[in-house]
């Protein structure tokens, strides 16, 4: 990718140390892990571009890694702190508290898996979120059991709370289905390429078509401040279970196989051949759904209203509706200029500059990482943030 600016090379060769502390701040930071230096920020190769570059001391070369996960929007000032030798904490300046903490994973288990799969240098962004409220909900079950009907009702009754993860599929749209609302309807060759590029959290061949959940689909829901609901088949659920995405897994069963067939036929969306295929697959799905450890909850969708009430109960919706509110980091305000970060007892003290005297008490923020969960390619949850 061409020559690195001399000053940066000097810095790299001069040696940033690997201590758990403030590395550098500004529009570009460099973090050293072993023989590699991860440079985050704006590069100036003729055109100013924002991204991640890696300088490898062994080969004396720059590498542009494959970047997975939903990237933060380009930002100017930031501070980078190496954590655990496997990820870089990035604190963005001039951003709201709910968008100021990001992690660039460079050597976590997920990254090691992806490196093997993609056979290239990989890093991944993961946004930090306060608390644990965002656990996604995965709903599986045979075709025609009523997953979509349950999800639609939940979204209609709690429009500000839940958001649907819009999957990609290679199947043709049904009458009334809208592109980018019900599915992202896609050409197989395009989807296959995107799978190769690592854009999907999971994908599966279902009833003869490809279906998949992109990282972007799940992140778009979280960005809208909502809890994500996924409607995916059992193969996809198993894949999610094996991934780092911590979720609640629910399997929906029909009261009987005959009733399932009746519903599938009554829906009138499939030709006979597809109905037969879906019914054959339903038998396997019903067996797989009982596999120990795969699903956290089983719901029988006999009477719709009772099933819906049970779903609400297991999602703890009664308490939520009765006024329990989640603490939101956006309520805390805005992080202005960050000037330092230091670690003490597993907590990071972020000190920011403020020119407004009345806000002087708000310039020391503690970021507690002791309970973090999840991580790339999805969110890093369980952060705690408060004024010191
Ligand atoms: N409890 C119920 N009793 C009777 N009919 C139901 C019940 N639940 C859903 N249905 C009906 O069954 C049909 C199939 O439901 P739905 O489309 O929600 O299934 P699905 O599980 O999402 O299927 P697919 O996986 O193919 O998308 C619909 O016509 C729906 O109205
Ligand atoms: N593994 C995945 N399965 C998915 C996804 N989106 C939907 N589905 C499942 O496909 C079948 C058929 O759906 P239909 O809309 O054609 O009736 C159903 O069981 C869905 O749960 C996905 O992203 N990944």
C-alpha cells in the first residue's frame, strides 16, 4: 500500500510500549501488539481515508486487513487503549456516551476463527453497550407454525421495544412482501460473495433457497435502540448458539403435524411441491428442536392468544410494561475532548476536558469492563459507565 509517513515509521520503530495505558490520541493512534502495530484513524495516502492499517515489523510491510463487524462512523479524535493483548478499546471524542466506546478486536477467538476461514489478516469492530438489555431473541420452528404471526404481533404491541432482523434470501418475494422490509431479496451469486466476505453472522440453505442474517441487519436494530428479534431456521439457530452472539433461543412447536399442514396450506403462499418440501423439512426441524442445549424455551402454538401470552411472559414483558426502565448511557450526555485514560482495579478512568465550569464535575468518567460479554461481530455488552 505504499510508503508509510516517515514520522509514523519513526514512532513505530521508536517503540510504543505494550503497557495497559494511554497510547496516543488524536486523529491517528498506533497500538503495538507483538510485532504488529495497529494504526487506527485517518491515513493520508493522497486521499484522506479512515480505517485500520497494520504495520508488521517482521516483514516491514503495511497490510490493510479485512475489517468485519459494523464499523463506527469515521471520527476525528480518539484515544486507544490495549486490553488483554487481544482488543483495542477506542474512546471517541465529541460523541454521545452511547456511541463513544468501541472495541477493535485483533486477536480474540472470533478473529482467530475468521483468519483461518478467510485466510487473511482480520480485525473486527464491536460497539460497546451499557448493560445487558439488548440480548437478541432468536425464534425458530417449522414453516407454518406461526413464528411470523407471533413476531408481528409483538412488534405491533411494542413498537419502540423490538426491531426485526431483516434477513437476506434468494427466494422470490411473495405477494405483498417488500424488499428490505420482509427480506433483502438477493441474487444467489451476490449473496454467496457476501458470505465469502464475512458479512453474515449465519446462513443456511432452507427449503432449497439461501437465507442468512447479516451483521448489519442485527446492528441496524440495536442502532435504532431496539431489541433484535430473529426468525431463523434450526440450522441458523445452532450456528448462532455456537457463535459469540448471546441470545435467547425459543423454539415454536405446532400442536400436531396435521395442524401444521393445515396452516401451511391455508396460508396459500406456496405451491404443492414447496408445501411437500416444507412438511418434509418440518419433521427434521421438530426432531432437531428437541436437541438438548440448543433452545432455552419451547412454546406450543395451539391457541394463538395463549401462546402469545406465554411468549410475553418468558420475555419478562409484564415488568417492562409496568415501568421498569433500562438505564441508558445517552441519558448521561456527551463526551467532549478526552485527554487521558488510566486503569485501576479493572476499571478505566477517562478524563475529559471541559471548558464549561459548571460541568467540571462531569469530566471524570469510570468505564467498568469487569462484566463484559459478547463481542465481535456483534456488540460488546455489559459495560458500566458512571461519573467518578
Ligand atoms: N395459533 C394459530 N392457530 C391457527 N392459525 C395460526 C396460528 N398461528 C399462526 N397461524 C396461521 O398459520 C399460518 C402460518 O403462520 P406464519 O406465516 O406466521 O408461520 P411461520 O412459522 O412464520 O412460517 P414460515 O417459517 O414459513 O415463514 C398463517 O396463516 C397464520 O395466520
Ligand atoms: N438460517 C436462516 N433461516 C432463515 C432466515 N430467515 C428466514 N429463515 C427461515 O427460513 C424459513 C422459511 O422462511 P419463508 O419466509 O421462506 O417462509 C423459516 O423457517 C425461517 O425461519 C435467516 O436469515 N437464516
